[in-house]
């Protein structure tokens, strides 16, 4: 491994901010009390958790009582969707999208097994830019719809969905609305006083807090069924002794995110734009995935035709550059990412997609470093590629490939 | 992150024999852009009939590039008869092993070699002759059966790792399982042509069940203060009643399935189902 690390994979996970670590440390050592205890040694921990709850609520325009701590974004997603179905046993329809994170996608695909009866799941398509058709969304809402679960921002492309409008349309019809805002919180302003969602998921490790802590926001008055049943923690809404240090860390991270929201949308955005523009300019046959503007300020997904993503990542790794790919080979599955396929990105492009996701810790010098290193890597791999010569575009030899997913 | 051996990394970062031989004696092209990996192999024979030079171009991940590079190194200096014997396992071994999900990369190397040799000899591609089973990745039954036989594959997942077949829409999973069973049966038939599976008559079956209960099962249950009685046998369903300590034991269902049924399946026939009749 190279000594230098240029970390541009912040949608996968982020560095825990030093300020966050500092805030957490005492709760691993001296202040180890249980917040539920009657003694004041534990009680002081409880007060610190209350503070974290307030800080998180403040970042998203919520009330502290609407914050439930969970173990991760995935738990928050599961809790919200299963709760909505349990609280409305007569309704058997779920509306979601084709580009959700597996935390929502796989859950929706397994509802029948979990509940032992049939559900209808509408997974809304997206267009070539990754956007939803609102008219089609509106038409998909029925009397039988129990919940809509639509991510606020996509983890692979950064594309942002119009959650405010979508939630309002669901609200008019009395349908519960959940949004997986794991990638959005901390990167773009969110004010739940104005956006009528019922549930919202947050994951700590995407905004410079530790891994293994999350939040489910549940709007006051929304019927709720706990996912983990046990003690009276979280006012009976989520059993299990609190992950104290991480919760306190998440509170601090949310406070920092509020302060840095401006940096995220100016400096980070400018760095991302420079990186993206540079790559598209320096490398022929390269294409941005996702709408140019309706996007998180930190994310860019670029496809390089005729080369394969894993090979690109391993070359980048030699320079300590961390990114990720929607190629099939990196995930161990054989087909490229479901997000890029849903967008209709051609296979020739999808296999060679690379996602860079920045954070406030990235510098312009790092962007220049990537712009310097990546073009020759792509050129070299293209030299190796049998498709690079103009006459060899598309399939060669063998028993022809009719991928089911190219539709 | 994949765990690649140093040899894989070396061949990926410093691939040997990249390019295309001008005026080659044999050309083999397999895979496609849509499938995520593709390989074009060219070779030239020397006056002694041995492979004098081999070059490749590959689109794909690190292990695809490394497998191609290894292949060209391995075949140089061989006669076509020798080269023909190289299997995908040989390629993987040359690289010090590949992650199991990446075995298909070595299979692609071997198939390109076969295609190139067939091309030289003016013969049709042997593996493309079969019926296409996996439409997504264009894999034929012959390719699948060969991988199953040579690498002793037992599950659809393994077949996908080796050949990519079944890695797309999944519609062909049943057919792949059939092919695995077919190969198993063929191998079985080769090994023991004489032995026919036993078919018990009903009387024989009931007698045997009684015998096993008496000889094997009751003594074991009695040790714990329990007992068992055979009530009836209907087809493959063996109805029993638990007695003594067993009848009130909370673990009695486990005893029935884990012990009684297992023993009966082992010693009588493996389709039996044991059920408890409460009296
Ligand atoms: C959009 C989205 N939802 C959910 C998750 C899952 O979060 P966690 O890793 O905390 O379970 C992730 C992170 O990978 C994500 O990007």
C-alpha cells in the first residue's frame, strides 16, 4: 500500500472527526455509567445523551422526542418499513424506487417471507439522469399503499429526489412516508418542520461519527411498532442499552455538520466540480452518471468506456487513492450496479464506472493528484482492452451475450 | 477488497505479452463487453511446431488480466497438443490461486486458448456447440458440465463462480442444478456400474424399520428412561408414539427428527419421515 492516503470514498464511510473522538473518549473510560441507572453517576451520562438528541434534532429541524437511536442506517430503514406495515395490517402495498440502497431494496423484496403473506411492491423507475417521474409516482399511490420509502439522495450517483413534494403527495392521501436520508444528512440542509415525512433514517458513519450508530426519526403522532423489543430505553421504542459513546459522538458530528454545511456546499462542491470537469476533459469516452445539478455536492460518478472498474480501482490503490466502482467485479456479483442499470447506463459504460465522494477533509492538491494519476491509468488499461480499437466495439466471438438486464 | 496473491498482482500490474500478433496462426476471442470481461488471444507457431509467441488483449478485472498474462507465459514453447491439456485450474495454480468468485477468469483463459487452437486447425469451437443454458452470459451446457466434472462443483453458486452461468437473471438456476445432477449420475455410473439402488417392498421396509427400532433406537432411548412404539407405516411416513420419559420431554421433537428419523433414514431408506402420534 502507498503511504499517502487520498480518501475520496466518503459515501462508503467517513473519518471520525477529531472533535467527535475527543467528545466520546470520556464515555469509554471514567464516565462509563448506564444512563438508565438511578444514581447520579449514570444520570450524568443520560443528560449527555439528551444533549446529543437535541443536537441531532436541531440539524434536521425535528423535536428531540422524535429521535430514536439505533445501531445503524440499516436498522433504521428496517424499523420504519416494518413498523408501517405492522401498524396497518390491512394495507399490503409498498412504493419505493429501483435505485434504493440494499437496506431498503432487499427488505422490500423479502416482505412476503417476513410476514408470511403477499405484498405488492412498486419499484419506480428512473430516467437516464437518475430522476423519478413524479406523475408516475402519484399514480402509483393507492388506497392499499401502506408506506412509501424513497431515499433522499442516492449513494452511488448523489442524485437528490424531491422528497418535499413526494412526502406531501403521500400525506394528502394519508400514506406514511419514509426516507433513507443516510447520504443526505449533513451534506444538504434538511428541515423536517417543512417536509412532511413520517420516518427518516440517519447513519453515523456517513457524517464523521463512528460506525454502528444510527437514528430513526419518527414524527410525533405517527403510529410506531418497535423493531427491537426489550427494555424501556428510547421510551420503549427501541430496547437495548444505549451505545453511549457513539450516540454522544453522533450528536457532536451533527453539531459540526450544521456548522460546516456551508463549506460542504461551497468548498467541497467546488472541489468535486473541478475533479469531475477535469476527468471529463482529460479522458475521452468518459461520461458523468446522474443529473448535473440535482445532486449532492460531494459525489461524482464517472464512467470510462472500454475499461473495467476493479482494474481502475486497483491501479488507483497503488497511489493510495480510495474510490469505489459500480462494476460487477468489485461487488462479487456478475452484473454492474443496479443503480446504473436502472438508469439505463449502457453496459459498455457501467462496468467502467468510478465514484469519487469527497468530504471537508479533501484538498485541492488531492484533486490535482487524482487528475494527474487517473488519465494515464485509463489510457494503459485501454491499451490492454480488445475493444479500444474502433473496429472492435461491442461483442466479439463466443456464444454472444444477451444480458437480461440490458433492458 | 479481494485477496489477490502477489503473483496475481504482479501479472495485473505488469502484464506480460500484451498486444496482438500480426498475421497470427491462431486467434481466439471469448467474452464480450456486456459480460464484463473479454479476451483476445493470438499465437504464432515456430518451425518446430511449438508456440513461438503468444499475445493477449483483455477487458476485465485484475484477475482476468492476470489470468490472460499467465496463460501467454504458460503456453509459450509448448506444442498445441501440450497446450491443449492446460485447464483453468492450471492457470489458477500458476497464479498461486484465485478467489473463488473469480475462477471464471481462469476459465475464460482456457476457453480463449481452445478457441485459438480450434481456429488454427479450422475446427468449430468445441464448447460453443452445446445448448446455451445461461442466456445472460452465453454459457453452454457443455461448458457447465465440464466445469462441474473437472472442478467437482456441487452447487449453482459454485458453477456461477467458475463459469458465470447463472450470475444474471437467475432463470437458468434449475437447469444448472439438473446439469450438476447429470454429471454426478454419469460419474456414479462410471464408478459403480453394477450396483443398482435397492428397492424395498413394503413388507421388507416395515420389517427393517421394526428391526432398526428394536436393535438401535429403543436401547438408546431406554437409557434415558424413555421408549418408542411403532404405530403404523404409510408409504414413507413412519408413525410412532413416544413413551416414558420421552413423552413428557420438551426435547422430544428434536429426538424424533434428529435421532430417530436420522437413524431410520440411514439404515432403512433415506426418504422416510417420522411423525409422532399422540394417544
Ligand atoms: C443510502 C444508504 N442507506 C443505508 C445505508 C446503510 O447504513 P449502515 O451502514 O449504517 O447500515 C447506507 C450505507 O451504506 C447508504 O448509503
